[in-house]
């Protein structure tokens, strides 16, 4: 496919504002770990294109990307722009695969403009959904919920699905997808307002505040035969307790470890191998990018449910790039209400 | 199918010797946890039959069966005969499903005679293999190796399969089956004689004494891309180290936890959930009886390899029921050379 590559008619600034990682964070990235700088706009080379970011995404996974700890990607370099997902529009292109004016979701970083190659694209925004849905519903949050639940959790009608960070950017989709598949979703979350949102908006049959309730006893009463699927975003003591309430043959999806403050040194916990054996669990790790070749399958399902009113989401939108440095601290403190994103369009 | 149910011509004794569990073992059952008694032979009722045991099986899983700790079956009652697998011959039958003279493998206990129903049968000994093979090759050891490796480990040609207790009653089959499937098997075992047996007899490309060698470094050198399948019979620190050497997408089969002395209280270890996530592991628990409907499939494969000279085994046979009380202590100390069984025919 050949696309025009001439210099566009957009009026381009000559400077680019960027949110720079200034030091290696200890655990959750704090505002002090970042600075906002302004640099000259680089020229695009053959094969590259320029994106004007519109929505910057704030994702819990950024903690891992900024960390030097064990992970699935190289740490963000100190002094470089913070690795981030974003939705933007192509304002200049020297790539035959990318057209001017295309709206894209990809690895564009916390900055006004990104000079990137087509490999940075995760999705092209072509579905009839709001543009911001590409950082949530059709972004890694919705894609994660869809693939992790359907491929690893594999609930069947009548199953009980327990979800941690149930009102979060992933969990809020998991509850609804589980319900749409005929399963009964039970949510765990950290405040009563989110407990209410789980039940009123996110598809959960029930939800519990893990800080204030005996959720283990409540789940035992609600699922007397045990938990069929535990969708875990937190790890730690909540995981340990959930493992001991799993049904025979239950599936545990390890999607995040948000409750564990640091992995250096590796923290200790109760040994879980005998639970895995005696309950015949299947405990699987999930990273959404392993499913990149099949994002189109998820789009179709997610957009279908969205159009049918069976999949909703909430957004917590800040205005202006100056909100980025404090955004991860805020979401790890549970302050956001819905998917956190930053509008800089 | 109707079979004769008349009283047979066998000369039956009137007393039955039994190995009784006299107290709840602390960890591995010791000789002092058992006594041998002699009781009157019970009459068989309608639907029951009488088995004269020939080979008593000694299995690591008996530790769990005798324990009050979390498990997949009810604890062996104190004062009752020790739960055990055995091969025997039917000497009396009032079951239409069981014929006199049939050789059976099943839940016949550590005793001379067992009065049981057909549900106690695991396999009928009809294949052209030595009778004792039904407590090993075609018993839970061979069946476990076959199903746990092929269904949960799923090695493909070229994969690296690491196995703990590699020269044991299960591990000795796992190494050979892995090799037969085109994978490279690496064994871990506790003495140098067994290391040699792994390589000379049990299909392993290499083996390491985990007590005396830096096996982690050796495995890293032998499998620079990581371990594709870890077949774990031991749990504990060996498991922890193996998890940290898994390849992306690796499978961990939890088949036993022999290295953990007790689960009351639950011991602690390093948290493993981030390893599962970042390496996208699939960690599954295995209990052979979940596959009971498909034992015939395994028999066919196992007997085929055996006849072709691609699957061998060793037996460590004691003579006389008086050897049963000390047998579990001996196998947990690694004293056996091959499958431990007791001939009382």
C-alpha cells in the first residue's frame, strides 16, 4: 500500500515538550522522578513519521517499564522521555505504511510529538468509537481484559470469576466480559465507592472492600464450590488467600502484581506449590503484547459489546501534559475514577 | 458382561495380615507409625470380591495420603490398613464385573488380602508385560509421567525439559518419554550413582547432583534460552531456582512436593507471581486420577515404547510384608534403586 509522503500542510511547532524520567524510581514513580523539558523537534528520516499526541495514557504497567527490576522489556533510559502509550494523529510521514491524518494508538511516549516507525503502532483507530476509547476499551486495558480472561481464565457459564482491582482500568472490563460470557463476577477493590461502581457499572454480581471486609468469608459464602477463575492484578496476600479458595481445576491469571511494592529483594510469602498441586490449578502469566497478531479479534468482540450497551467504561481525564508526572502516584493510590488519561490535543 | 461368581477352588487362609497406621505421621511416615496385625478374613458381600495381593507398591504419594494436611483425598484412618496400590489376583468374587483369576492393579492396601468393590480397580493386567510392571510402568508412576508430561508439560522437539527426582519412580519415565518425544531432558537427583543412571538408563542428556553441584549454572549453560518444561516432583528451593531459569512461555508441572517436610504451618519462600507474569509461565498441578478415563491411551503408548526398547525401568524389590513399615522412610531418604515394591505373592 503506497501512501503520500509529501510534507503536510500542518503548521508544525519547532519545539517538543517531553516528560523525562530523571532518576530510577523506587517502586511507584513519583512526581519527583520526572521533569518536563522542551527540545527541538527532530527531523523525520525515511521510514519514519511524526505523531501529534492527543491522549496520553497512564497505565499501572509503566511502573514496571520505569523500573530496573525483572520485567519483560528494557528499563526506560534515565534522561529519556517516559515510555507511554498514546493516541495521536499523523502530521508528517516518510513511511509508505502510514498516511497523513491517520489516528493511531501506539508507543508515542509522554510528549507532545513523537518521531517513530510503524513498529510503534499498536492499533489504527478505525472503529466507530470515541477516539479516547483507543487508550482504554481498545487499548491495552480492554485488550488485556479480553485476552487474559478468554484465553487464560476461560470461564464457562456458571463459573465464579474473582477479580482484584475490580474497578480499575482492566478490572472494570473483566467484570463485564465475565458477565457477558455467562459467569458470575466477584470484585475486590479498595474503597466503598468503587465497590458500588463494580456492582452498578462494571458487571459484578458482588464486590468487597478488601481493606475493611472479611472478603475471604464473603467469597466462600458466595462461591461455596470455590473460585473457578481468579483474575489477579495485585499479587501478594490477596493472591495467597484467593489461591486457598480456588475450586479444583481453577485457573489463576497473573496479570499484574500491583500490591507488591518492590521486587528487590524478592519478598517472601507462603509457599503455594501444594495448593497448585492438590487443587490442580493452572496459573498463567499474561502480557498483552503476546496477542498482537489477534487484536482485531478482540476489537470486534469489544466494539460489539460496546454498541450493544454491554460494555461501558469511565474516564478520568486530566488536561495538560503537566499532569503526567503525578499521574502514576495517583493511580497507585487509587485516586482515579475510571481510566486515567491526559488530554493534550 | 457376566462372570462366574461361585466360590473358587483356592485354599483360603482364615487370617489376614495388615500394615496398620497406628498414629498420624509427622511428615514422612516412619516405621514407628505402623504396626502389623492379623485379623479374621472378612466375608465378601454381594458386589465385592477378594484379592490376594502379590506386589505391594511403595509410592511417595502415600506420605500425603497418611497426612492430615491439605490433600486431594481423606486421610488414612488411624487404626486402619495403610492405603496403598498393589497388584493381586482375584481369589473370590461376588461381582459380575470381576472374574476369578483376574490380575488387577488397584487400591488393595498394604495387606495380604483385600475385600473390595470394582471401584477399587485402576487397571486390569492384560498387557504382555511383567506383572510387576503394573505397579510401575503401567501403574501410577508411568501413567503420571505420561499424562503430566504430554498434557501439561507439552514438550515439542528441541525443547529442554528439566526434571527433579529424575531417577525416581516417576522421573525415570519422564526422562525417557521426553527423549522419545524429541526433547532434551536434564535430570536433577541427589547422588552420583543416580546421576549416572539418569544418563545411562533413563533418557537424560545430562544430569546433576543438586546437593553437590551448581546445577543452576550448569542448566543455564546447557539451555541458554531457558527451560521450556520444568517437571517438578519436589517443590521448595529447587522449584524456586528453576522458575527463575524458565524460558518465556515455559510450562511448570507440579507433580509432587517431596522436598518440603511439612505444610503445617505453611512454609515461606520467595514470591513467584512476578516470575509467572514476566515469563508468561503456565504452572499446572497434576493428579493422575483425573485422567482415569484415558489410562488405555497411556498403556498403548507406554507398552509400545517398552516393546521397542525405548522405555526401561528398574525395580527395587523387597520380599515380605514386614518390609512395608520402613519402606517410605527409605524412599524419602533416596535409598531405593528403581521402583520400590514389596513381593508378598
